[in-house]
C-alpha cells in the first residue's frame, strides 16, 4: 500500500519505518527542512532501540522516503497518517492547531479518495473536528477520518509496533475499515486483536489506558511513601500485590514519578476533557498532584541528609532521561530534581547514556556534564540515581565509595538490594524502604 505519514517525531518516524518494513511504500512529511535533509542522508533524528536498522534498510531498498512537500507526499497515498504534536495548552487541554492546520491543507489538495488517520493522541471528538475542517473544501465521498491511537512505549517502540498487544481503530466507514484491516493484518498474525469501534471510543481508549497506568504508578508511590513511615519494605509489598492475577506485576515499581511525552500530557488532557463536560474526575486530579510531589522527593531526601543546607555541595547524577533506552527528557523527574537542588545552592555533575545533548539545551552551563558515570561522581559529595539505565545496575561500589566525599547514595529507582547495601560502608536511601525502621520493627 502507499502511505503518507505527516510528522516525524517518535510516533511518526516509528510508524512510517515499521509500515515500510512490511513492504508498504511510505513517504514521511515534515516542515523542518534541516531534519528532512538529515533523514535523507541516513541520519535518524531520535534515539530508539532497533529503529536505526529498519530505517537504514527501508531507505536503501526504496520503501521509505522523506519530503517537506505535503502535496507530493499524499498524491498517491491511499492512507494518510497524522502524527503531529498535540502539546498541552496553558489550561491543560491538548493543542490541536497542528492537526487541524494540516487537515485544512489536505482539504485543498486531495483529489481522490483517502483515509485520513488521527495517529496523534487527541481528545474525544477530534475526528469529527478534522472531518468538519476537511468537508468545508472537499466532497465527503473523497475521504474518511479514522482514529487509530498509538500504544508505543519509548525504548521499545519498534517492538510494540511490529508486535502490538492490540490495534484499536475507530471508524464508521466500511471502506476505511477494509483498508485499515488490510494494512494491519501483517502485524497481528499471532492472533492479537484488531479492535474496531466508533471514533470517539477509540480516542477515549488511548487516554483511558495511559491515565490508568499513570494511576497505578502514583498509587504505588503513595504506598512506598507510607512504607517508609511504617517500616515496611515496598519491594515485598509490590511482589505480594503483583502476584495477584487480578492486579498483575506491571507498573507497580515505585520511584520518583512518571514523565515523558505521554502520561503527563494525557492525564492532564483527560482531566480537562472531563471538566469541559462538567465532570469532576477526582482520581486524575490526585494522580497529577501525587506525581508532582513525587518528582522532588529525592531532592528533599538529599537536602535533609545535609541538615537542610546543600549550598556548595556537589551532587552526582546518574540518569536524566525520563526512562531508560530513550533520549527523551520531556517532563523527566531529573529536571525537577536538579532544578530544586540548584535553587538550594547545590552544584550538579550529571551523566546519562543518551540524553546529554538534550539536557544541555535546557540547563546550559548551569550543570556540569560528565563523560561517564564514574566521572559524574568524582569529587561529588553524594550520588543520586534518577533513571534506571542497565549500566547503573551493577556498579563498582568500592569505586563509588572512593569517589564520593560523603559515601552516600540516593536511589530514586530502588536498583540495589537492601541487604547488600546494609553490608557495605555506604549510606543508602531509596524509595519506600526505610532500613532503620525496618530493623527496629524486626528486632
């Protein structure tokens, strides 16, 4: 099939590349001329494991193309995917200006039947808005608007796309349904479902799924905070909960809150949608509040360790990206933690395997960027671990202790075993595990 993908961010580039991998002819469109030129020259503009290999293969074999010309990109396309940004506005609602702007352009250049697919995460009712924009200049017989939300996890987005748990498609058109079925069949050969529904239900499904996962994270962080006070071990609680088949093991890991491009924006947008329909979504408001507090819990532990005064202290940071296996720092807890420490007078020396250039754009020379994880702690007073990159899981603790002035680790992701940390000469604090109270209550 011939496909056009408008937008080459995480969703758009993964979408276009993976469709090309299954033999489709794909043209990706972006208004950023410099970015398009880089992609034409074989440069992948984002870090996503597995993407570069597919990108290189499909560009070389002539199935994946890039342009800034929307008209030429969609001319032969049967299906047009809109993978455009929908950033939160000042009031928390999703900004649809990019999506609706492209819809207006499409209405002026489409000449034969196209399926126009909302791949971006958009509020309920967006498919209708896109339809209403296009129909102002184009006969209804020449297009259908479909909602096809993505469920890609950064860091494993390629695998998620090639082997999806499910494909959700919102359409009331049989013609569009047949084309979408044909497009996605190669991805669900193992029997995972393609679920067809109306457009509004498809749009709601995306927000509901992300908001529920964010709720699990915030709930577990609340449990972790309570565990610290009562002397329980959140790791044991998590295992006890996760073994219940009604609950499951995923998204029960406590830490320093969720970040990224999806959860913060989607929870906020769903809460805003609820408000627009005069519904007070109390749980989502609590989820957002808990997460905002959790993002600075590690910096507060560090400040308390120094008796409330970190002025002039150097904090070594391991991990800046909002999660491992990505360079994405949007709404990353590390940004909030580092800013609070800087505001309190501390110095920051940080390392991340992939996100260094991105964080440099935000903090500039306000923080020092290290060449590797051990350089980040050389001469630092304490270490703070914020992102659970695999390279941080089995460090040389003797080397860590020798490098740190205060021999103290503040672990925002509970990477290390408590018993092991209690046996070595390093002060260790984590999330939801208070070793002092645990010893007192077990005595």
